[in-house]
C-alpha cells in the first residue's frame, strides 16, 4: 500500500511503481500440477488486473 506524506497529496510515478512491484512480490506458493480450473482462471484474472493497473498508472503520467 502506498503511504502518502500528507492527506490529499498525489503520489509520484516512482512511488506508484514501487507499490505495484511490492504487491507483485508477495510470496505465494503455486503448483501447476495441483491447480484446478478455478486456480488457472484466477491467475488469468489477476494478470489482466495487473495490466489494467499498470496502464492506469502510466496513463496518469
């Protein structure tokens, strides 16, 4: 989560990119052999959400 210096301030591109990277760096264990259809679909939705979020961050600049 991004921390703002004061309420109402706008985060810089660097702060936004660091927040996105830290969110992606979560330690999650995944086994493709044990994944079911719902797991694979959740991964696809997560990747799509990451791309939308990155596009939104870059468009704000």
